[in-house]
């Protein structure tokens, strides 16, 4: 899932809030917690099968299944019965997935609400399929072990979320911390994480249970369902343009987690092949604010170019299932709000740092808050701060507004001082 390069969610350890405007944006209904693996597996199967994903009779070589022993006919009979039931369930799921996609395309609120129940049924059906295959395995695994194993591994795969990028590696507290932070939760949910980077993070990945690729070609040739780009804002364009997309084995969901949104949207739409889906996201939290869990923490996302709605929803469910406040918002609206909150917070923190403020023996609570703001802002790289300014078109305006506001405050103080001094002179 992560490259351990300078990732956006932990490009910053500072906490941000989208503020009072948040109620104006659509919030995604919460899906069943087990949808990550079950419904996503349906998607995986559907995408790997021609014509929509149902399992046809000729997908398995059954010509000689009953020739290896006297129990072959009995085994084959059990297999046939279970196989037919599996096929029926998968046919039903194909219909359900089609309905989910149609409901999403309609943009109708009631249809979107219906999707919650539909996806739950998909999940339950997959659980039933898992149970059926489990029974088959225990009944005749000794006879058909090699054949069933090959079929199982080829068709039925756990959801694998993978992250890529070849950006610059950062020191502790930068991208590495954020990537590790995300990976731990995703692994806990049962996902398989794979990483790549120009720097060697194999030891750290091994400790976390993550498969690490030094070469991006091998990484892309793996069975990628989703690739999360965990790179710095400033290096994003270079990283994306360096990806050999022809190495991908199938259409893949690309997810960015940068702290600005219009810029990655523009880059991904310009560079990525049109058959690849694009999801722009911003987890509004980091290792510090999320150390005790993600419940009630905001996760902003924009479905920029999504064809595989089930896969996209399954990815978003990673965060929804942890209790995140899911907020669907356009990239433009995100950057407007972020310029007034995130960038302004960083700017004031950096300004206080230039003033070299430190705690004193007579600190007030408010001053202690300013000291913490300075310390939090300077923990993040200047590349992050400059990226927030360079690649958010609304940031320059907010910086100018801050300068104007400071000048107004200064002028009001000057005017008041002049009034007081004038009064004192007149009294004398």
C-alpha cells in the first residue's frame, strides 16, 4: 500500500478540521465491516473473468476428476452439487454488482442508500461461497489437492491493496511514519500490502509484514488492485511520469493521498492511461491524531474517474469501517477550504518559528497553544509547506489576506496609540 516515501497523510503530523462547512457535503453511508475482503473479492473475480465474472463450466478441467481412485464418483458428485450452488450465488452477485453500478450512476439519493443493502448482500453471498469451498476442501483435498489449489489461487484472491511511487525517501516523521501508520491498520483488516521505493525499506517492510520491491517493474507486474501514491507534493509529477504503466496486468485503481487535491487530479488525468480509475483522497489526520484509532476523524475524497464502483467503495470502506467521517468533496472545494485552514495553520506556525518563540515561566494557556503550533509546524518539511503554497491556487490569496489583516491590526494599534498620545499632549 505504501512506498514509505513522503506521503501526504503524514507529510504532516498536524491535525486539521474541515470546519463548519462540512455539513454541506455528501457523506458516504457506512458499509458492513467485512466488505473489505468479501465484496472486494467478488470484484477481483469479476474483473479477472471474461464477460463480467461468472464462473463457467469450462473454467475448470473436470475431464479426469474421477479417475484417481474408487471414491472419485462420490467426490465428483459432491463437487458438482457445490459447484452449481456456487455458480448460482455468483450469478446473483453479478446482478447485484450491476445494480450497484446503475444506482451509483443515477446519483439519486435513495438509490445510493439502497446500495448499502445490496453490498451487504454481496458480502453475505461471498461468505456463503467461502463456506462452500471450505467444505469441498475438507472433503476431498487429499484427492484433488493440486488441481483445486491451482484453481483456487488463480480465481479466488484476497484483496490486495498496493502502493507505489518512486519519490524521495524522507527521514522519520515524514512519509515513512505516515505509510507505516496506514499500513498497520490495513494489515489489521486483513489486506496484503506491497511497497516500492527508490530507497531500500526492505527491513522495515519485513518487520511490518509488507512485501517490498526494489524494482518498480516487478511491483507493477504483481496482481495490483489499487495503487496508493505516497509521494511528496513536489515530486508527484516526476514520480507518476516515471511509472511504466504497460507493466500493469489489468485496470487498476490509483489513489493519491496528498494534502492538495486539484494538482494531483490534473497530473493523474493527464498522465494515467484512460482505462485506469482515479480516486483523490486526503485523510485529515496523521500518526499523532490517529494513534488511538480513526473514529470520527475526517477522510475527504473525490471520485475523479471511477468505472469499478465496487472496488472504489471497498477501498473507501477501509476508512469507513474504522469510524472515519467520510466526506465526499470536489478537489476544488477541498483546496479552497484547505487554504484557509491547513495552509494558514502552517503559515502561522512557520511565522512563530521565525520569531523563535519559546515557553516562558509565565505562559498562558493560549501562548502554550502557540508554542505547540510552532513545534508541530516545524516537524514537517519545508517541502510540504512550499508544496501547499505552490500547488494550491487558493493559498496565495490567503497569504495576501493574512498580510492585509496583519497590516490592518498594526494600523489600528498605531491609530489608537496616536489618539492616546494626542490626548495626553492636549491635557498637558
